[in-house]
C-alpha cells in the first residue's frame, strides 16, 4: 500500500511538472486588444480559455504548446506559444461571407451562418453617409423604405418593409438587442426616441423574427447598436445647418478610466424653425450615456441610459390642389406632439468557460407623450362649404416598463453545434386620456386657427397594464461541413388588464384580454465556398392588437364589450443567396412570400373617423437585391432595390369585395442607387450621388373612385425619382460636408393616400431642393 501511495505521488508530480503556464495577449493589426478571443489547445480542445478585457490570457499546456486562436470576424490562426509574453495578432476576415452580425440570435455570428436576409450598415458607412436622419441609413438596405418629409423635418415618418407604406406596428426597433418600446404601445414612435449620434452600426433583419424577439418583428427588425468606449480619449463636437430651418449641435466623448472601466457619452440638440412648410417647427434633445465594466476576465457589466426630450408641430397632409400648385401652406396652426423618454439598460455577461455564456438584462423605461394630433382634426361642411367649425382632440399617454431577459448560450463539441435558450418578462402599466376639442376654422383660407378644450368630454380615460412573458430556444448544427441547420421556437403570452376610469361616460367597459402565440423558425445555409452561399427559411411572426386600437374603436359603444380584434399572424417563406464572384463585386438576393392572416388595417367610418379592422388574408411576395461594385479602389457603385406585390387575398369593406386586388400605398418598385468617389489625389475628399426611386402605387382600394357616370377608377400616386449629392472633406481633426437634396427640385410626396370624402388624394409633401451643411472637430 505504501508503494502505491509513493507511485501515485510521483505520477501526480510528473503531471504537475508537465503542465506549464503560458501567457500572452491577443490584439488586432492596430494593436487594440481583442476581448473574449478564444485560445484553445490544439491537442485537447476541452482546454480552452478566453482573453480578458485587455486581451490578455494565461493557459496551462503540456508538452505540445500549439494553440488555436479565434475571434469572430477575424481569421483563425494556430500559434506555438513560448515562455514569456506571446503577442498574437489577428487579421480581420474581409471576405463577404465573414461579415459579423448579432441580430439573428443576440449572439455574435458570421453572416454565412444566418439563414435569413440581413444587412449591415457599418460604422464606416455611417461615417461616410453623413446622414441627416435615420432614413438615409436604412434606405440603403434592399427592400426598405423609411419615408419622411424633410420639408417638415420633424422625424415623423412612414415605413415599408415587405408591406405597404404605413405607420403600422409591423417592425421591431431594438437598441443593443432589446426593444425600445413595449409590445402594443405604438412602437412606430420608437424612432423619435433614438439618438443617432450614438449609433455605431445598424443591422436590419428582414422578415419575421418573432422566434427570438417576439411580436411586432414582422416586416423586419432594426437593431441600433450603440458605440462602446474607446481605450484612448476620443470624441467630436459638431454643428449642422440647412436652408429648411434646421440647426443641430452635437458632442460625444469616450475614454477608458484605467484598464477595466470605460465611459461614453453622446448628445445632440436639434431645432427647426420657419421651414418651407408652415407649422413644422420642432425641437429635440437626446443624451446617451454608456458605462462598461470588466469585473473580471469572464464577467462584464454594461449600463446604458438614454434621455430624449422631443416637441414638434404636426403639419398634417395637404390637398390635391395645394400639392399640384406647389402650395405648402399647412391647414394646421396648433397641432403638436410632445414626448419625453427615459431608458435604462443594465446587462451582465458571464462567460463560464469557452463553451458557456449567460447574459442577464434588466430594462426600465419611462415614457410620456401628449399631443393635439393633426390626423384627428375634422372640418365641418355644409353642402361642401366650410362652416367655420370643426372637431378634434387632445390626448396623453404614459407608461413605465420593467423588463427582465436572461439568455444562455452553450457550444457543443460535436458538429459545431450550439444551443441558445432564453426567457423574458415585460410588465408595462400605462395611462391614456383623450378629450374632445371644438375647432375654429377660417373659411377663407381653410386653416384651423384655434380650439377650445371640452373639459370632461372624454373619448377615452383608462389605465391598462400589459404583461408579456416568453420563453424561446434556438439550435444550430453543421451536419456537414458546408451545411448549417437552424431551428427556433418561441412561446409568447400576453395579458392586458384594462380599467375604464370614466364608466358610463366614454369607452368600453373594463376588460381583461389575453393572447398567446407559438412562433417557429427553420432555416438552412449551404456555403458552397467562401464566396458563394445559399439559404432558405420558414418563419412565423405575429403582432397582437395595440391597446389604443383595441380599446378605441368606433364599433364599440359606451360601456360596450371590447371589440374583438384578433392578433395578426404571418407565415414567411424565403430563399436567397450571397455571392462575391471577385474582390470587386458582391451581391445579395432574396425571394420571399409573406402570407398574412387577420392583417390589421386602418379604415374610416361614415363620420370620417379612423377605426381598425382585421383584413382577412393578405399576401406579399417579391425579390430584394443589393449589388456593390468596386471597379477601382477610389470608386464604389451600388444599387439596392426590390420588386414586390402586396395583395388582398380575402377582404371586404362596407359590403364591397376587394379580394384579389392590390393593396393601397404599396409600391411595386423601390430602389436606391449610389456612386461614391474618393479621388486618390486629394486624400480625405469624398463625392457621392444618390438616386431614390419609389414606384407608382394605388392610393385607394381598386375601383373605389366613383366617377359619377357609372364607371369606377383607382386613385394612384405616380411615384418619384429624387437625386441627392454629397461633398465631404476629412482632414486631420476637421471634417466638413455639404448635402444637396432633391437636386432637380422634383415635386414628390413622402406618402399619398386617398380621402373618399373629398374624392381626392392627400399628400405628405417631400422636401424641395435644399442644402445642408455640417462641420465636425474631432478630438
């Protein structure tokens, strides 16, 4: 027995002796540390560690000191470690299929691993675009149209992605992977509550993403990824101005205080006054603060808060005669929107080992919005003539949100497989109040010149809580070297608790409404080479009714039962390819079919009041494509476009059958073409020209227009072509730029819609020819 103990002790000593510590640092070509790079023993793949917040690592190895070093987005290398400090430099993988994304699963992965249409607006793209607003960024994505009136220039907008142009909640807006607004509280306003100074990159995942993100991710999800602190002090101060009445000041600062604590702050103050459209002034203050703490090599704590203070006039649309005659005078003089938003996100990322990682997230939101909306103003007429009177409303909506989300990722040691599991809870109590106003109308000009609040004449006055709880998983596996399969499933439950505060006076009676949905997604990637990949997927998406549309509906009388609006459900079938035949040419193509059931649409009743209804079945299908060509280093030519059809499959309105007809405000053609030239003889100079195409579309239902002679027509908008140009120059610390907008001064509409009561189109006017100047000083 004694001999056995001696032998065991000697064996243990030899093993300990054979194990040696090797240390080093992983950096990029600019000598910046790469955090959480994986260092793995070549002969024992179970022996793996990750680099810390300074890129440093220490690993125990036996006789063979070869390690595999990998970091997503960079080329994997094999190195033999030696005693002393080992500096390992990784080179970025600039192959098209090596593009890194995080939006498909909230985890970092390569583009070629995602079986879906996803586009990235990089920090370089943002820097070069010198965008006036978010629309100039997202419209570079194939099939995306964010339409806004820069003539009014108050960030109010319409959106179209695999859908007609509208303000519907068919798109999910998230910041660093977490929704900006709670479900069912009109998330279209989320883009007003963003600070584009803080954007580092933007990822657009098209098609339903409900399997990971839940409801409202139907046409697409927009992930705005904020900037991280920089190791060295950096930042800029900027000023912008244009001849449409807008001025903007911005400032950002970034620095690590020591090795493990970093800070970023970005802020802007924007004001617009006396633009080309009357009653279009607005003001916005935005502040983003981000703090990153590397508590250990495997534990990171990130905190972000955003403050948005926003106020704008609401110009409304203009008539057919004013649009055709170039008369931009607004009928509104007092309509407005005011909003205050505060968001706090705290995230704890724990790396347990090379194969396991957990993210813990907490979000608090506080939001207040009050408005006298232009779209609720009605002018009274007698025999077609203005009477001098009208109606409208004042409303206020506020909510608080408490959100918890936990997600765990585990990598398995077979077939490059991984599993992501997560759960979330979002509790958002809200309050809503709306009272009528009596409007005074100038019969000579048609302007709404004033109003009187009818205090106590409630349209609605309620509080309601929204509880959304969910669980989900996503599994990925490579059964063959070139083939990757992905399967996801999510369950969502919703509980709305509505309490009418003016029983018997206005609004339906108290109600509790519940909804649930199971959202699957299946996809496959087949990468024939580093330069060519194919993918296909099926995904389901859904969106429950918004609280404002559920409890405010013209079909519901005072004290009546809440109108039975059903959740909208969508089945998406998609296939596509990403290809890079040469170092100068790359393309992305997607074909899709989106089948909608109980699609929610907005209609007007006989009193010209808006109401919402389920539209039976709808179908959208089309092709989206993006091409980028660099014939020489100094020149980039790109075109992003789509051809699509949006149809009613089964739909009736007021007894008229509109089945098998084209939907309104749904252009078939969308496109953005861009030429960028950077002359090598003048370093820092950039010249670009952009062409924006919106094709012809119906503004009414098919054959809705009664010609009065027994025949019927369809109202249309003819579409538009707008050209913009940019000149920018970047010196060592200064950069200056000038945008020329709508160079040929084309008359166009951000959106056109048909008013059946006036038997004419209404137009949200686009901007006339204008010039925008900007300057930055970089620290």
